[in-house]
C-alpha cells in the first residue's frame, strides 16, 4: 500500500512527511534484521538476478554481492529517496539468516525473488504519493 504526503511537492512540509515515512520503513527494516538475526544482505535486479551492489572506492565500481546491515540500509534509503518501491525478504541459508533486497519503479509489480528463494518474512514499501493532484508547488 502506498503512503501519501499531503503537502506541496518540494515544500518543507513535503520533505518532513517524506522523511518520516522513510524513517518509519527503515525502523521496521532494522527491527526485522534484529529479530531475525540477519548478517548477510544481497540485492537482486528486476529479473530476480543477483547483482554486484557493494561499492569499492579503490576500483570505483560495484564489486561485491554480499553486504552488511549498514550497506543494506544505505541501499534502501538511496532507492527510497529516488522514488523507487523497495522490498526485502528474510531467507534461511546454510550459514543462517540472510536478507534479499530489491527496488523497482512504478508502474509495475514487485520483481521476482531469485529462483529457489522462499522467505519467511517480507517487508514491502509501495512508494510515496501526493495525496491530491492539487498539491503542487506554485510556479515562480
């Protein structure tokens, strides 16, 4: 279900409401990570394929497929800030619990998880929308 902001796009009230929605989602993410004792995080693309998503400052490119909770939170915040929908799912692995993350644009349904992934806990954020088309920042 999408969340709604009832303030003009670009206004201080919009930013405040948007930030509150984002922080609520990130808080739920952190609670899930702690409750499930997740230690490894992976990202898949819109086709359900694992991707390199851990940035390497030395090589200046994405290289790693396994990240930390901090990496995952940064990923979710960045995707959220870009207006993407985001989701994460906890799965069992041979080394304990891990979490898969993904992001997608609207319109569109949530992408599939990688083949063989069956999760036990999923968290989805279906975007932020303006409550009314009348809420626009006046042109100057």
